[in-house]
């Protein structure tokens, strides 16, 4: 196995490989239609990351259709802005949609599904809307999205639409944002995970990875996908055929771990910058070169692996490498889940706390035996791991609030790492 040279920049390599992984994804394309004021932008900003309706580049493609996209987010949305459903306008919009679908089909820009949005509290659907929905359904699968779904009237409207037997793929009630009833009672957002699930059933298999990257409503789905991929990668890389290596050559593990971390980052699709990755890697790899990082990760791991003993002068077997890398991937996924959750909620992220969280989760995961790690890898039932990580992060936040000053040791560690690794 080839060792990384002294100029190997682990952080830059993770970022570049992540970008490359996203570029290889087959993008997903969705048309979003509905009357003005039904909450399309709110839906977009809460289903997809990066607040696409606000920050994405909106480019008019026709009089009534706008193309929304953003670099690094593998999804394109077509929004029927300013849609007023008079007979004349309806025919014009319908022609524009048919022309767009015809133009893009058989290409990577082919439209895969339609969200037709209706405000649930209106409890009505007009004849022109029914005709438009039927026409669109002839060429594309349509999900009726009932926005601002509050209380029994919204449920009744859903049943009414279901009973109409419209040629649609699904009818889904959603509350895109928490709705405050009073100072003491807030209706949480709901229905978005179900919308994600129903959309995934409609789009091509090759575009599902891109859709999972772009969506932010179901963080657990991202974590499960990352764990399944990581489990396969670890089994393939460190299984039969992996030749044991001396501890002095532990740096050969670093490129493998970079590939692992980059792919996991691409699955999550969160806005990772260099300083964030520095904080996470510094927690388990120290602040040295690639050679030192490889040794430090393994050495730190050996302190907690039951029955392994000292590493000095020792040999790293496939089993040991598998345990170390599995623990690294699980901890990384748990930390990214916290970042994704914070981003979704518009909350700030403390890099010092991320470093401490990564260290705690790595220490916790490395103590598991191989069977426990594999079970945690593949099942991830009940979202207990994410809940545990979130509770740990919350506890760290509480500790920090009670502390007089930011931990100087954490600051020194990150600063030193940045100086050594970032251009």
C-alpha cells in the first residue's frame, strides 16, 4: 500500500473528494406548481437545504416558469411563479410545461415529478385546477401537497381529494414550519418526511442519492444511507485480502479514511468548510501530518479497544483496522447529523463543541465490539444514536454556557491544526 507523502493535505482532499462525489450524482428535477400565496417558497426552504427559494439562482425559462438551482446542490426546481389560474393563463402555463417536459426528456435535466400545492385551509379546489392537474398527470407523476394543514378541516380536505380519485400519485398534508397557536402551544412541522418518502418512490433509482443529498427534512434517512455505505466500504476494504501492517505504517489508512469521510459528507450534503472539518478531524487525529494522523487515530483507538493491549511495535490487522474505521465513520455520521439538524433549524454551530462531541462519540463507539459495531452500522433503528449524540451536544452546550470562558485548549488545538494544514 502506498503511503501519503509529506505534502498530503487531508482536509483539502476530503473537500475535493466530496465535491467530486456530488458532481457524479445524477441530479433530480422537480416542478412545483400552485396558486400564488399557497406557500411554495416556504415548502422549498424547509424540504431542501440551503434555503433554495431564497438563495438559489432563479432563472426565468418561460413567462411563467422559473428554474431554481444552486452550485453544490444536486437538484433543479421549476417554479410556476405568479400562477393565476384564469382560462387563458392556464392554457399558456400548460403549454409551457408540456414544452419544457418535451425539451428536457431523455436528458439528465428530465423532470421527474411535480408538487402541486394547495392551501389546505382553503378546503377547496377549483375546476381549472382539476383540469390542470389532470393534464399534468398525463405526462408526469403528481403529488398534491396540502400546505398549512392545521386541524380537522385539513384532514377532511385530504379525504375529499382522495375520494375524487384524481390521477395523482399521492396526497400529502404538510406543515412546513412550526405554527404558533399561543405562547404555550406550537404545532411542530410535520408531513415533510412523508413527502420525502413518496417522492423517492417516484423518481428514478439513479437520482435518489442526489435527492437525499438535497433534502433536509429527514436527517435520519441521510444517517442511515451513510451507515449502510460505510458498513459496505469497511467490509470490502478491511475484509479478506487485507494484509496486516506495522503500526509505523498506519498512515496508509489515511487515504482510505479520507475516501470514507468524503463519501459520507457527500451523502449528507451539508455546508462543510475547512474549519469545520479541521475541528472534527483534530478530535481524533491530532494536529500533525498525515503520518501522525494515521498513527494518532489508531493509537487513540487502541487505548479503548478491549484486550488489544499496547500498539507500540505492534501489527494492525484487518479486524483492528475495521473496528477503528467503523468507529470513526459512526462518530463522523453522528456529528454530521448534529450539524445538519442545526442548519435545518437555523441555529449556530460551535466548532469547539463539535470537536469535543467527536472525541466523546469516537471514544464511545470504539469500545464496542465488532458485532455491536456492525449492528449499529446496519440497523440504526429508533434513531437512538442520533438522540444520544444530540443529547451529548446539548449537555456540552449547557456546560459551555456555565463556563466563564471558551476552553483555551480547544482553541489552541484547532488554531495549530489550521496553520499546519490549510494554505
